[in-house]
């Protein structure tokens, strides 16, 4: 059942009231008052039952997700910092200072699964709506990037050794003694694999790769012949994945690059320092002038950039309430000039009779398109999109959407802080002027 905070009007002798510990002008406190928490609780009612034990309050869980994405914290560090930070507790709806964690870190995992994709998109919508009319721009800038998964760089030898390790663990778990486990021979082959880049011992290293794959096939065959039928049925998908990994070739399609993340695919984005990236493609939409994120969505396959536009524009319409009049993109989006009500604009040669004023306007528009690049950098390095630690395709979507929400919330925090600073400077200047005027009046009196 959905849990809610019970605000007690009476003070508690044994607890400190948070209002006595915090400053009302702190940016996080001001941001807390601007968020419509009652609307969030009402929106998330659909994900809870009407019966049963009350859960952790919805405001607490949503507040924790917002803080996690704003301040780039893991689930574990988020909970430990929440206990020692009164501002974070106040942001999550607490009335008194709490010395105990609000929940277990694993509860955040269950909550992310509970609210589904629509719940995370609603959090992004709330973060964007805080900026008011600024998100209602007619022009948006759209670009794609790669959200890398938490896997090592895949090679044939690594995958074969990972298969052997999993097979040995399964045999140990089922108390099965293998006729030949190949542990000693695998260790010898690992030593030879170090010389893959060496010209003198390259052939020896290539032979070691073939040997490791051969050992993996033989161990799998022993497991299939000796494990009970019910165990084989339980691990049927796992063995099918092993077979696919051991027969896949370098030039093949739909390859598996990780045993624990089989949905990962390879992308080449033309970067000199990193030729290939393994993860998922993410499309990002930003307002052209104010730089507010109005769309972040992931894709299950490595589709072309132009085929990401429809899903991106649909999310923009949900977040802002209307479709943009123009989407400014780079040349990777060639192929479509209009989708529904939105005109797709990309750089292209202008006619010879174009005036200098028109040329300058077009240049200014596409120079502004480059402003999305630092936004992508902030999403990756400040809001946990550089490496995704959440599992599966659903984890890809959740991580990028929460990163976008965290960017918008952090942007609002900076705006609140700058407005408070300018107000304080204005107050100090008035006080200073009054003091000087008072000093002047005293001089006149003498």
C-alpha cells in the first residue's frame, strides 16, 4: 500500500525539528517548496495496491531518486549521506531529524521497477516544468550519444574464460565432479594470451584463444551429459547463450559482448580516442535557447539517427504539452525533412541568391546547435550517464531519464542560488547606502 508522511503539529521532546536546523533561504529548501509533491503522490497511486502494509512514503522515494541524479550518488552512498544531511531529509518530506536510514538501498531498485517507464518520464516532466514557460520554445536541438554499460572491453578469450568460470561454479553448486575441468590448461593458455599484440608470439596467442574456446565446449558437453534434466531446463537460456558466443565470428551480426548483459551492442561514433563503445544509443532533446532537457530516451537496437526522431519528438510532446515547430539536427539526420508538425532542419548548401543577412541567420542557428554537446558532457560526468550500472534494457532507459531529470533540477538549483546571491547583494548595498547617509546626517548636525 502507498505510504505517506504524517505531519505532527506537536513538537517532540526527543527529536530535533528540521526547521530549527536549516536555513529557509537554502536553494534546496526553495526548490523543495516549488515542487508539487501532492501531484507526484497522486500520479504514483496507480502503482500501489489499496491493501497491505504501508510502504516507504512515495515522496521519500521520489526525493531520493532526484537527489541521487542531482548529486551523482550510488544507491549505497545516497542512503549514508541522507542520514547526515538535514537538507536532504527536509527535501524528502521529513519533519524531524532522523538518525536512521529511510530505507535499504535495495528498496530503490524495487521502487524503480515498480513505477515503470511512465513513472520515470513523469519525474523528467516535473523537473522540466519547474522552468515554467522556458520549455515552451518553438525550436529544439536533438542529438544522440552512447551510454556505455558497465562491462569490460569484449574479446573472444575473455568471453570463453567467463563461460568456463560460470560452468565451474554451476558444477560446484550441483556437486558434479567433471571428468576433465581444464583448469590447469586454461591457466597455461591465459599466460600465452598476453602476447596477442606481439609480432613474435602472435601465432601462439591465436592458438591459445582457439584452445580456450575448445575447453569451454568440452566442459559444456560434460555438463549437458551429467546434469539432471530439471537443472538443464532451468539453465536452458544460459547454455544457448554459451553456444552462440563460442561460434560467433568477428564480422558476424547480433553478437553477444557480455554474458551478464547480452542486450549490449557495439557502436562506432567516429571518436579517435575510443573507436568502439558498448552500451546503448540515447537521444537527447534540448530547448534551443534556454538549454533545458525536454527529452531523453534510449533505444534497444543500434538504429540510425534519423530513425530516433519519431520517438524523441513524441516524448518532447509529452514533456512540454506540444510538438516543437522546428528540430535542429546535424547531418546524421539526413533523410527526413518533416515529422508530423515538426520541421527537421540540417546544415545544407544555400542557394546562390541568398543574402548575407540570411546566411548569418542560418550560421547562428547551427552554431547554437553545438550547445547540446556540453549538455551531453554534463549528463555523462555529473549525472551518472558515463557508465550505466543498472541492469538490462529497462536499466538503460531509467538511467538516462533520471540523468536528464537531475540535470534540470541542478540547473534550477543554480538559478535559485544566483537569484538569492543577487538579492543579498542588493540588500547589502541598500544597508551600506543607508549607513553612509546616516553618517552624512550626523556630520551635518555637527
